[in-house]
């Protein structure tokens, strides 16, 4: 929580498991929202974000419209 408040966290990955972690998870999410830190709550989303960040660092920004991708089908 202190790291979020002191702007040491730029991206938060929080994948809670079990009942006891839900209270902590809620407080962490609220802090992330309050301090405008993007947060991810699933492993699949974390993997997708990591792949996107890696692609961007390699200089491969491929932002295209949904219509473009739809046109590529079939």
C-alpha cells in the first residue's frame, strides 16, 4: 500500500486466491484506483499485458481497427 501511495508502482498485478486474501485484494484495488495505478487481476491478462509491453519495447506498435481485423477473416 505504501508503494502505491508513494508512486513507486506503475502497474499492479494482483491475482488473489483463497478467502483470506479477498479483503487485502479489495484494499489494494481501491488504492490502485485512488492513485490511478493500472491494475490486472488475472494471470491471462498479465500475460497479454506483458506481451503487449514487450512488443511495444521492440518498436512494433500495431494498432489497427476492429474493421481491419474483421476484413482479414476468410
